[in-house]
C-alpha cells in the first residue's frame, strides 16, 4: 500500500531538492570549466617555458644571452613560470632566475623523488607550495633535463576561495529555498485543507456557506463553486423536506378516509355498499398518487437508447384521449384535434410521452365545460403541442406556481400531475408554459435540433 505524505512536506522537499540539484550542477559545471581552463593555460605556459628554455640553452652553448625572462608570468592566470636544468640524479646544473631558495628546494625534491622523464604535466608540492611541472630533454647535454615549472599556489588558493564562496552561496540559497518553499507549500496546503474541511462539513449535511479570502484565483473559484453547490443542496434539501411533508399529508387524507369507512362498516354505522364505493375511490386516488410519486422520483435518471425511439406525437395524444374517455365526465366533454397531416416524430420514451400528455389532458378534463382542443404542429423551431380547455382558466395567483410539486389550485387533486409534465418536458430539453385564453392553455415545445 502506498504511503501517504503531507502535501506541504512533498512540495517543500520537491522544491528544495530541485534547487539543490540545480545549484550543485551549476557549481560542478563551474568547477569543471575553471579547472579545465586553468589546466589549458598552465599547459600552454609550460610548453612556452620549455621551448624558451631549450632555445636559451642552445644560445648559451653558442655564447648567446638567455632569452628566458626571469619570473615568466601568465597575464590571465597570474601564475609565475620558470625552468631549471637538472642531471638525472637531481643535481642542479643551472636555473633561469635568481630565487636560489626555490631552486634549491625543487632540486632537493627531484633528488629525493627522482625525475620522471615522460612527465608532461604534473602537480608537486614543495615546502607547502604547489608547482605544475613539465620534463623535457636538455638539448645540449645528455642525461640532463629541463624542468619547466609554474607556481600554481596562488591560483589553487584562488580556486579554493571561489569554491568556498560557491559553497556558502549554495548553503545560503538552500536555506532560502527551504524557507520560500515552506512558505509556498503552506500557502498552497492551507487553502486545500480549508476546502477539505468545508467539504467534510457538506458531507455531514452542514449546508452553511463560507466566506473565503484566497489569494489564488483557482482556489477562490473553487471556493465559490462549493458555496454555490451548498446553496443548491440547501434548496434541494428544503424542497425534499417540503416534498415529504406534502407526501405525508396527501397520503394521510385517503388513508384516513379508507380507515374511517372501514371502521364505520365494522361498527355498523355506515352502509357497507356506500363505504365500499368510497374505499375503492380513495384506493384509486392513493394508487394514482403513489404511481405519480414513483414516476417523479425516477425522472432525471439515465434512460437507455433502446427505450427512446421516434414516436408520432399525434398518435400518443389520440391514445391518451382514448384512455381518458373512461372517466365519468368525458361524455360531457368533446375533443377537437388540430393536427398536421404529416407525422410529428420525436425521439421520446413512450411511457414519458403518455404520462406527459395524459396529465395535461386529465387536468383539462377537470376544468373544461364542454370542449378540449388538442394541437400538434411542426414548424421551423420544432414541434408545438397545446392542450386548451374552455373552463374558467387559471387564476393570476396560481399561474406562477402551477408547475410546483404538491401545489394545488382550485379543485386540484394532489398537485403532482403538472410537476410531472414539466419534469418530462425538461428532461427532453423542451419547454412548457401555461396561460389563459378562453380557458387554460398548456403549451409544449420540443426542439428537433
């Protein structure tokens, strides 16, 4: 199982590690470059000294003056270079400058350690001084060698000081990196922790918005999104509470009637035939309401593509009218159909279409005086369907709330039918409206795009 780590620690160690790696790489690269550069300069200096020394030896053999300047110094590295002539056993024959102590010390070193005749570049330490040396054959005397040397003590001390300064800079930068990365990690982790605590409160049902003051736009946007979510959840929770309160009330009414009539029969105070009619009627209402509630609870859930197919909405409307004719009042109400001759095809689940139009027609039957007009047309904007009755219409007070769940207008049943109609229409990205004309008119529009 992967071990979990604090995000603040991870950020701090990551940034510090990256900074350390970059600084160390820069320091190492700088050292390699400086050492390579110094090595090349000293090598050139040794070659120049060796050539000048050989020429000087040849000139002196012919009675000419030495051409090697005393204390030859490189103008860039600042190193001093000279040469001396030694026998194979280290005996000093001659030197090219007057520092006898340095010459004697070098001669003594080679007497003790011997001369490596193949050495072209090497570093020796004599009396705490560092010298770069190069060995070449003496052009005028056998078994003798010209030892070209450069005093690199100062350049070594200089590079050591540079490395010390670099080390101090790296340490200071690392400390600053730790401080800054810790500050950055805290500034990143604290909003995450605060939002995490807020999310935990939401999970426990504490739907109280919080005021955030994040400096980062992303965290601020996330906090605002969570506050909007809290607001929506709070509204949904209130709607759910009202829903259950209304359901409890609506269920209690028919149950109370059924229980009262059943008790009346048992105690002989109500005629059984009359009570049975009331119980059957209330049971039908109860069954219809439970079915509507279950249908409403299923709205919004995903539907498989197999259940959705193009249906002719004219046929669905006609089928719903046929089903409603079983009602006791349909004989008094006439239906008029204003349909297009061509099919009004729309991709919808048949059960949803029947529930939508069935509820609209049932609602119209409840208020119509003599006629209900059904319209189904296709235009450039899509499909237009309307159900209009010739009743008294919807009052101005009820009109804004007519589609709310469990909101009952005058002579309403249980306030779910129109809420179901609206849920069905919106689930298929349509729009439903209500207004008054000669009576109540409910209009549905589906887009075909």
